[in-house]
C-alpha cells in the first residue's frame, strides 16, 4: 500500500478520498485553488498545496501544477476523483511519465473507452448489446441524414468525447436534423475541445441503469450490482437508487455478465461503470463506460457492504480486490441517494451561490451524509453546485423511501436555496413510488422539476 497519495480534486469527493485513505493508514496531500483555501478537504488532509486561482482552467485542470505538487510532497499516487481530469488519458500518462501511480485505469483504456463511438464498437465486439448507431463519428450533416433515413427518426446526436449531457441533441425529423447536428458539434467543441459526434437510434421512455465494476491486476473482476439513475434533468442525474426496481433476477444477472465481458475484454483495471439503457420490453443496450468513480457510488456500497474508494487504492497498489471472494454479489438492501445541490427548484434549478448560515444534517439508522460544507461555508459560483449527498437505505424500497422522507425533513440548509424540496416532492409522487420511472420522469411527471 502507498505511504502517501495526492488528491487532484475538491469538494465532497476529496473529503471522501481523504477519509478512506486515512482508514488504510495512508497519508494524503490535497491540492486546492485559492477559492478552496478554507475548505474541509484542506483542513482534513495531512498536507495541502495551492495550485492556482479559482477558475478550474487555471488550477484543477493544470496538469503540470498537479504533478509538481505530487513531486514536492513525495506523493506516490494520485487519485483524480470524478470530473476535472479523472477521465483524461493525458493526465494518466503524465503520472506514468513521472513515476506516479494514477489511481484509475491505464491511459490506453481511458482513450479506448472515453471516446463513446469507439467504446460502442469495442463493446459490440465482446457481445455486449448496443443501440443501433453510426459506425464511428459522423463528419457532416449529410452523412447524419443518410444514417437517420436508414434507422428512422427520432435519432440522438452525441458528443464522442462528452458526458453530462453536453453535446447531446435529439432530432425528431429530417427538418430538425441539420440544426441539431450543428448545435451538438458546437457545444461539444466548447465543452471538450473535440467536436466529433456520432448518432444513435433514439429510444423512447428508456431507463438509465448502470453496473458498478471492479477489476484488479491479479485476475479478479466483479460487479457490485446495478444502480438506477433514471431521474435526471437535462441528462444530469439528481437521484439514484440501487438495486433498480425494474430488473428481475434474470435481467440483473445478464446485465452483470455483459458488464464483466466488457471489462475482461478490454483488460480494464480499477473501478468503472458500464452504463446501459433499458427499454420498455426489458432489453438493455450499452450506452457508455465511465472510467472513474461515480458521484452515486455510495448506493452500491450500501447494498453490497463494500468501500469502492478503498478498493481503488488497493487495486492501484497492486493488491487484489479485498471482496473478490464474495463474488458474485447480490443486493442486501435497498439504497437511495439524493444529490443536494445549491440550486433553486422554484426558479428552474437556477444555481444559488452564497454563504451557508445554518447546516444541520440528519442522522439515525440507515442514513449517511457525504459532504464538504458547514455553517459559514461560502458556496462559490465557480464549480459544480453539489453541496452534499444524502444516502438512505433499508431492507426494502418502501423502508428506504420512508427513511428518505424522514431524513430530508431533518436536513436543514439555510442561506442558499437547495434541491431538498424537489426531492421531497419526488418521494410523494405516485409514479416514483410505483417504481415506473423513466428518463423523462421530471418532464412528464413533475412539470420539469420546477416547484
């Protein structure tokens, strides 16, 4: 195991990694921007290094500064968290070039799987079901029109290098296609520095179900069951639960086996997530692979009794997965995660930076809160608006929902607007309670989420 690691991230994920490392006896270094000088991660870490001003392009995305911080502090490995450089092959390669272990997959795996069009073709070779789509990136609107004419409308235009809904458009007809194609390419170029897009047949009313995987360099590969991430707004996840209410045991097994075929096929090592779309007939299709830890990883931990961050550290240090002997795993309970963002649901989820004047977290059985904030914390306008993750679990989905209602009622954040009222409304929604939730749930059942 490492003596010291550097955490190239901020917020709740930096705190999460610090705590996991300390429990393993590993010292930590956290890098921070000037905006995060007084952050909880800086206070909890053994060492901290300022790497630049508030804008991420001048701090958390500056590879030489992060590598330099690792070198001057003697950190043997770097954990990238999620977002920022977590899926950057360039960053992973820079770590390797400087004899620093990247706590994640190889640069080659990131390149192979980070490009969505290439990842889809790769998965098809290993027998993983895929949505009918273009053969790689589509260069022109004319090429896109030819593909759409073959598979039929609607079609989905997606950024090859993208994520989080950026560079994604739906064309309902030939008349819309060129406009949506240009818009997707423009947004992709602005968000990722890469304007390549590809096309897929658009599935109406799908569910978004993903499988958490772990693989080590000792030959072990396993999955930690699935998560349902169908409650989204503009392709941004807001609530996740595990296991999915939509899967029977046969489909769960088939989806897990497909995910493991993908992992073994590409020789993947470390934690990752295989994301699928599930249609109304129960058929699932590969969507993309995230080569990092996910925001929603706690629900998988809760239903399997695991610690994914610790496993990442063990795997990166060359050790076997500590829970490999327990594979295959099956859900031991039901868990739900609520993303508590500094956003105002009454104003179309408008971001709400400001100062937290009161912060009371819920507790009791089956409740976990992952956060980096406290009373007096200033929510910066510079970064993602995530304030905390509330995770609840129970023996059944009904118990988890009841626990969620109780915990949300105890959760007090004053000074900024948050998504707590939105989550409370979700838990009162009859469609959600029935478990029949699709990716258009917020638009069709909750007035777009605006309260």
